[in-house]
C-alpha cells in the first residue's frame, strides 16, 4: 500500500504535462537598462535552466574562413551570406584575446552570416561583444517545414559590452540553420559561445508522443524513461488494489 503511494507520487512529479508552450526569449548585458534587467550571466543561466540538454560551441580549435565556412569542434559551420560583410576567426579584448567569430560590416548595412547546425536544435543562445547599441537579428529555419522565423533584439548602448541573446522555440520546432545579423554602428562585432540544445518542453512532448516528426531529433534520457516506468508501476498497483 505504502509502496504504491510512493510510486504514484514519483510518477506525478517526473511526468509534467505540457500545455500552451510558447517561444521564450532571453537577453542580458553587463550594463543593464530599463528594458534589459538581467546581466549576461543571469540571462544565460536562465536560458540554460529552461533546457533539457545543451552544448556550448566555443571557437577554440575552429578552422576555415568565412567564405568557405568556419567549422568548429562541435561540428557547426559558420559562413558569409554574401551581402558584403565578412566573418573570420578573431579575438576580442573583452575576453582577453580569446577566439571569437569576428564580424566586419564592410560596405553592408548588416554583419550577416549563416550557422548550419550538425543536428537540428530546439534552442540557441550566444554571447555578443562590442555591438555598441546596434540591433541583433536572428532568422531561424525550421528543419521539418523550412519555415523561417525572425527575431529582432536591440543591443544595450555602450562600448565593450558583453551581451547574451537566447531563444527557446516551441516544443514542435527544431531548426537546422540560423542566420545572424548584427548592426553595430562601428561596423565590428564579435560572437562567442554559440550554444544550442533541446528545451525541456520539447522533451516532455516527445515523452508523451515519440512518433511526432520532430522527435526523431530527441534522445530521451533514462530519467524520462524512468517516469514512464513509474507510471506503469503505479497503474498496476492501483489495478491490484481495485481487485482486492
């Protein structure tokens, strides 16, 4: 009797129900404003806490160039879009000279580049250095439907700022590509710590129905499997109780 109650309680905790899940955006800066109230570190931590799993793709060890593609150790490819701006492997004084994606606007109105992910992802986030109050535009391509979604952020004004921008998509949306655009008034911006992963909401949906098209991209871990086992055990326990 007691065992059945314990199993049922554990199952209820381990299997949340997802409803009305929506896109979530995060933004932080090491200089806050009325519109941006979190620091970059706080915004990144909040983004990470909403995820089931994620990978931080630093530029350390990356090879190649913006024309042919910069390939990182995580398997992502960063490449010029051909609008007249360019990216390269550079460094930033704000990070002590650590490797970054160095963007130069050149004659273009926007520093534009594409990111192709090695596997479709449900969430993206990254650090931006020295955008000096310009805009930040993200164009996401759904890996299943090919539909593009655009997000526009406004950077906090000031020099040598570190900012974080993050998005967690709806549970049914996984993207295979991301187009990034920065409009730094000075024409130079650095990107680092591109992070990508799967939101907890997406995993909860796939636990409930693993046959959904986007769920082929989701690897559910043992804890999620365990919740299903606990639910099964709980059901058996209550059936036995009912027979008695």
